[in-house]
C-alpha cells in the first residue's frame, strides 16, 4: 500500500485535517502539534480526535505524523531552552494519547558548540526522562541535513541516541529525503546503498516514516532548503524509485514541499502515478 500525504494546517482541528487529506487524495498526513514559532498548545478535543480516528479507519489511513515545533532544542547549551523542549515534548506526548498509534517526529537538536557527543547525551537523557512504558506514540528522530551544529546529519548520531535510550521500543526514525541528500547520502545515484547503510547503522526496522522533499541544493550542501518534487537536485526518477522500493512499502510518506493544497494534490497524484 502506498501511503501518501503532506503537511497540513491543524488550525481547524483533527477531523478537518482528515477531510482535507481525503480531498487531495492523501491517506496519511503530518501536522504541527502547536504553532512552530510559539509555545501555546492547541486545545485537544477528545471528540474531534475520535472523529478523526474513525475517518482514518474507514479510509485506510496509515499512522499519521505529529511534528514537534522545529524550534525545540533538547541539546542547547542554554538550560532554559532544554527545559522548554522537555516540557513541550512531554506535554505533546500526553496530549497525543488521544490519537493512539501516532508517530511523533522531532528534530534531535543543535549542540550549539558543546560538541556532538554532549549533544547526543543531552538528547538521550531528555528522552529517558519523558518516555513512559505505557505510551501509545512512537517518537521519531528525524534525519537532518547537518547544518551548523545540528545533531542527526549522520546515521551514526541517531544510532548513538537510540543506544542511550532505555525505552527505545518507543523510538524510531523518520528519513527526510532532502535532509539526507543535503547531509551527503547519495539517494539519487545509490538509493539501495543508502538504505543498506541505514540498515547497517540503525536497522531498517527503525524506519517508520519518510518526508518526501526535493532539494534546492546539491549533494552534501548541508543547507536544508526543500524544493517541489522533481524540480530540485533529487529529480523525479529518485522519487519513482522511492515509491516503488519494496523496503519502503507501507511507510507513511509525507510531503513538506513549498506548496499550497492544490500543489500538494498534484504531487500526490504524480507520485501515485509513478508507483
Ligand atoms: Fe522536520
Ligand atoms: Fe522533514
Ligand atoms: Zn527540512
């Protein structure tokens, strides 16, 4: 099954996101748990969450992806920033229990000069404080472009975080195609090789979702600027290989390309046509 969707605005609630997804041919989607720039949490209406669960069940959706605010930094050198990330993620995980089985994706963080090892330690320590044995959400570390002091540009860095987390059964990885390419993994010429490397270092069973984005920049640029599907350095053939790849089958694939809804609908149709 090909599960395709895109990033949607959560301003009108859960059921509305499900309806919007259906209207653009999607059978999964991603949303921000709260305003990415601000800290205020959205109201979590249990009836609205239940209505979405029903819509998803009736329409064969895969798991959906809740994205943490990208401003959170679990490994900042500033204690207040780390504390804010911890409180926000803990609160998000509590609220996501209304949608059991959801994937909660976050950017591991930027070590802001403390060094990669210290960054990895701070991220893992934070996860060890907020994950609970009874939670129904899988927390995903997103592969990053390796911009600045970002943690997660190398598969080894994500593996090192996983190794330090006790409840790692509740952890997975979300592979962002723009990010891994910008980080230097050549999915254009050697998708199989990159997946082999992912499997060797992290284990493919940890791969729970993908972000489908083309890139405005060449391989290894460490930039992280998303482009529309087929209009960047990845190109349409790369996405054709991804949607056809047997090892990626059944995973939710979410677009985060620079588009409004009609553009997303067109990209979803384009990708379905490539399968
Ligand atoms: Fe992200
Ligand atoms: Fe992403
Ligand atoms: Zn990005």
